[in-house]
C-alpha cells in the first residue's frame, strides 16, 4: 500500500524541497545517483571493475538476475518514488522497511515516514484468500480506524492510485526478471549501454550504472537506469523514465541483509502479534 498525500509542508520548506529536486547531475534530478563521485575504490579498482561490465553489459545484467534468484529471504529498506494518480505526479520519497521471503512468496512493508497515512501492509501467498492486509496510522473514510486491519485484493492499491505495482511484484528477483523478460522480448531492439560507476543517493555506495532503452512502442517508460552495488553484484536501485526522460518511478534498496532467518511471525502486522515489535 502507499499514500495519496503527505501532510502539507510549510512554504519555506516546500520551496527548499522543490529547489533540491531540481538540482541536476548531467540534467538529472538529485534523487538519481551522482555521476561525478565514486567512494570506497581506488582509481585502479574502479577502472578494473568498470571494464569487466563494459565488456559485456548484457551478460552482467544476466549475472545480477541469477544472483537475485539465489536469495531465499532478506530484509532491506526500500525508498520509493512513483508517478501516479488521475493527474499523474511524482510521489516520494517513501522510506519503507521490508521483509521478503521467496517461499511461500511473502512481503511485509512498514512505512518509516510518520506523516504518511499507511502504517504497514503484508501479503503472503495462499493466506487471507491471497489478499493484502494493511493498517493506517489514522482513520481514512472507507477504511477501518486504527488498529483495525483492512483486507483488499492485490490489485486494489493500484486501482486506487496508491501504488504503481501490486505487492506480488515486489522483490529484487522479480524486478530483474521483468527487466530480462523485456530485454529478451526484443533483444535486437533494446540498446544496453554501460555508463560507468556512480555514487548512490542516501548511503553513498558505489554502483555500476547500466542503461537499457526498450522500444517505446511497447513500453510507456522505455528507459531503465539499473544500478548494481559493486560490492555484492546485487541491485542498488532502478529508475524508469518515459521517452521524454521524465522519471516514471525510482526504487532504491539499502541496508540489504540476506543472512536473516525469517519466520511466519515476521509476516504478521504489529497489531496481529499484539504490538510486540
């Protein structure tokens, strides 16, 4: 689930936020990675790692996808921007703590931004008639007042304009598999280029920057900027743009922990476990 609005910002803060959003790196808003700074690598190390990917960026994308398929469970912090709504505009950032399990496919999200109306959502394949359970921070017309649990179909948040994608689409593997499917659908029509190493926003990690441009006739957001952590060869984020270069969505993944041992209890809402965490 996602929110439809934030609490209003004071005029001065709003002006500062707009100014920051318009700060550019080669014409890109500053929510995208920096093109002029790399940290944690010597120049020789940076050149060597970049050359490996530059030699065959498509093979590297496939390697990253294969790495993601090996992940059985993990936690991470998900930072989301999405252009949506009846009169589409870019929402975000949303900072969301996520728990993921491959089998049974399970996703729990907990919003860290206290000015957002949604608190938590969870989906576990085969449970609750394959529906999403969620709670809000405050009462919203048509929904149960907190701490009441709401239950909706997977597609309802998308239909409401609260999210571009259902919870069943979440995960590093599904993001990479969808990218590969689009690549394989028209391999000769997809331009794949390697744009070097960049510094990720937020945590400053160094990432490979691979750009994929799909046929615009079949893709409303044909430009994909894929960022891969050089230390793990796992996705650090992706930005999707329309043909004019406007951001359609941007997703970043930080604090990834693949060593966790998740249980069914991790896929309960706080209120369902008595608010114990």
